[in-house]
C-alpha cells in the first residue's frame, strides 16, 4: 500500500498549493499555474499520481484512496502539515478522498471539472472496457477521442499548442497506469454525502463547454458545500486550466489571496 515512487515538482515558497492532475495526464498539465502562483508567493507541489507520468506502477488497480495516501506521504516527506488542495477531474476524486481521510490537513479546496457522484453500472463497464483496450493496444487509439472530448471547439480550432500538449501527454502515458487508474475511478466512492461536511473555503471551477464534467455537476457540488463559490469559464472544456489559463489563474489567485485576509 505504500507509495511506490515519488515524482513531483516543488516550486516557490509561501502557503502550499498541492496540484492533482487529471486522467490520463501528468503533473505537466499544471505548468501554467505553477509558473503563475510560484511567482506570486505560493509554493506549488505537483505530484505525478500513482501509475501516471513518471510514477510507474505494475498494479492492476490504483484506487483514489491510495492516491490520496500517496499525497499525504509526500506532504510528510516535504514537512507540509496543511495545504490548499487543488484537483482537476480525477484529481478531484483524490482531493475528495484526501479531505475525507485527512480533514485537518486541508486548508482550502479547489475543484475543477469535478463530479461528486460515483460510477454507475454503465460507467464501470465502460471503464473496464477502456482499461482492457489500452492494455491490449496502448494509448495511441485513444489520443483523438480524448482530445476531441475534453477540449472545447474553440480550443480545438484556435489553440494548436494546447491541443498538441494534450495529445503528447496522452501518448506518453503508460498503458498499465492508465488501466489501473480507470479501474480505480470505476470503484471510487460516491462523494455526495461528504460534501456537507467539507468545512473549508472551496472554489469550484467548471468549463462552460465541458461535456464530461458539466457545469451542472459543479452546481451540484456548490449547492452542498457550505462555504463554496463557483466560477464557470466560457470557451473552456474539461481542461479549463490549460484552455483558458489567464481566466483560471485570475480566479485561483483571487480565491487564494482572500484566504490570507
Ligand atoms: C480526468 O480528466 O481526470 C478524467 O476525465 C476523469 C474521468 O475519466 O472521470
């Protein structure tokens, strides 16, 4: 159960923001936020989650609980007691689990492209099919469909640099890690009942054109977390932090700076 490896970036100094990436990506998806926040008085720690990025693993499944425990162990190693936990999509499942297991270590939460409900039967089946397919055929077949479904039409038409970064991240993902994370997401808990218990300031961010984790998913979370605020970003899909970095960063720094007042 212990962390198998630790590949992470650690930039800047000040209050710590832990950045938890989405699937099937790696810590490099946070590059724009790391540069921005570390130049403005924040320490940014971004790990590669279990089985992804450089954090290789042979396990058949990587659960959200294991990933959350990995984050706590990394914080121990870096002597960080409490941090602002910021996730995107799968990173939000890990953030929900982390907040549940280690509530006293969470100073605030940022949830981008999040969904609280667990996987239903159809989602579990589709994740198992995708897990088998990547194990058999590798990631290449998934590159087009992932970039088409996760990015907004505007990003696809006008931001070739973002599209190619996304494609490269998918292509570089280890199929074993992708399959293990799919199985972990299939077995994730339903976090809906956790939401009312989250007692830290929470920023929820949604992409107006995110078809996989919709603004309605974000509203569901916003209605249940007592101290939350919701921002919906236009012309952004699921990878809103890469698609509209200026708007995302402005929302983030506004929220973070308020915490210190
Ligand atoms: C992600 O971006 O992390 C994925 O879309 C998560 C998921 O498949 O639920």
